[in-house]
């Protein structure tokens, strides 16, 4: 009977992860918090089944959440860096290719999670302290490197600092889900508003066979090595997320556009997968989904970790093919809708979602972040400088920890 309940929980998690991945602004951390609040006093569900529901939801979400980012320009915390290169490919009729590249990254993430698991279990407890001391200096170096690579140095520095101070203010204001309005404005709404002004017409989307959408050997190796270097840190270091890891990886090993899509897809899935291993290794939680699992399974055992790893692999394989089919449907529908009407509709949805989940102060953050994002685009500085919104607060967090 328990095996049937577990199987049903995993299937339900896949369905829930599909919905959260496709709906702009609904992050798995938010879903995990709502779920925990609703079942806090319940003893109806076996704890392991509930934990595997969350694991399958979180895993599926990492495969699906690039679809709205690429097709709709509606990013969230873990996929916002894919908006610009993904939208560029979309405007070339290659939106499905952009999604497939992120899916390839998420797929290669599955064996990488298994590869790093023994290192996390046996080495992480002893290296955590020195790595924590070293991390702020690496982030500071990356930030300066971003700024000094800018063609317009003063403008790049201005954008980085303004984004950084906006991030600091946002994290210290009574804003629910602070990353939602911050990242939506910087990377999503701003790009949509600029695209409205430019009045683009989306070309007919191409549907190449899967075997023809592939990276070159050089692109694959560069993106994979960058992933291996950067992703593990974001799985256990406080204050670091998938966005930080993508910036670190792409700056240490520069990526072409297609390789970058692969990189962000891989990092997104690895961070979530290894966050569950981190619970067992050092008793810390790095994601909302991991925090929920830790609360459900307070006495985390090796057997339970094995169930979680098996679930991640199995669900990841299923989610890959599920996302492929959904992306094909999106690419067929996207050109049948007037782009201006679609853009205005998405902006309205983002506004409503932010108002619901981030209150009126969050709405002010959204408007400010959108204005800064538009300024960055119109000033022709690299939008990666907007990552100052996360980098600067994290650097200050580490130096004053």
C-alpha cells in the first residue's frame, strides 16, 4: 500500500511541478511553504510520500520553468538569466531550440548530481568553513570583473551599484517574496516594455528534430566544466543561488549563447537536486523545497536519501520529454497571437501576480526595478550588470556575517 501512495505522490508532484513551472511568478519555494502550512497538523500522508511529492515537484519545475522565460519573457528566481539569449533565439524562429538547450543542461545535471553526492557526504562537512571564508572574495572579484569588462565603464558601474542598492533595500523592506518583483522588473517586465516599443513580429518557429539540436563538442565541454565548477557552491552556500552560479561559471569559462542556455539549465537542476543532499551532509537547507523536506523528515536517513536521488533521476527523465512536448505546443501557438497583445497580457499577469504575492511595497519594487532594467537596455550596457541586485547584498552578507 505504501508503494502505491509513494507512486501517486510522485505523479502528483510531476503534475504540480508542471503547473508551477509554466505559470509565471509561482516559485516552488512558495508552493512548498503553502503546502507545509496546510499539512502541518496532518498525519494522513506518510512523511516519505509527502517528501517525494515535493522532490518530484521541484525537479519537474526546473525542467519546465524556462518555457515561460523564453516564450513569454516572464522569468523567475532560477531562470531569469535565460530571458535575453532565449528571447533572441525566439525572435530568430528558434524558441524551441532555446528550450531544448536548457533541457539538455537539466538532463546532464542528473548524472552530475549523482557524481557530486559522495563528495558532499564525505568532504563537505570538513571544507565548509574555509569555503565560506573564501566565497565573498570570489564574488567581489566576479563583480569587479563584470564591471571592468563593460565598454561603457561608468554606466556599467552605475547600473551595477543601483541594482545592488535596490537589492539591499528590497531584502530589508517588508516585502513578501522579495525576489519576485525584483527579478521580474530587472529582467522580465523591462525587456517586454522595450520590445513593445520596438514592435517586433515573431517569425514562424522552426521545429527541428531533436537529434539536429545539439551543441558542438567545444560548446558542450565548456558549458559542462563551467557547470561542474560553479553549481555545487550554490547548493550549500547561504546567500548563493542558481543566478550567482551561472554568473560565476560563465565568467570563469566564457560561453557562447547556446552554451549559456545549456549552462543555466544544468545549474538550475543541480542546485535543487544537491540541496537535498546538503540536508543529509551538513543539516542545512538551501532551497524552500529542501527546507520543506527537512521539516517533513527531521531524522533524515540514508535510505530516505536514496529514495530522493532515485526520484530525482526518474522524474527528471520524464520531465525532459514532457517539457519537449509542451515547448512544441508553445512554439506553434506563440506566432498565432498578436505579439503586442500577448506582451500587454503578460505584463498585466506579472503585475497581478506581484500584487498578490508581494503586496503594494513589492509593486513599488517592481516599478523601480523595471525602470532600471529599461535604463540598462537603452544604455547598451550588458544586462548581466543587473546581477548586482543579488551580488552586492550577498557580498555584504558574507563580510558582515
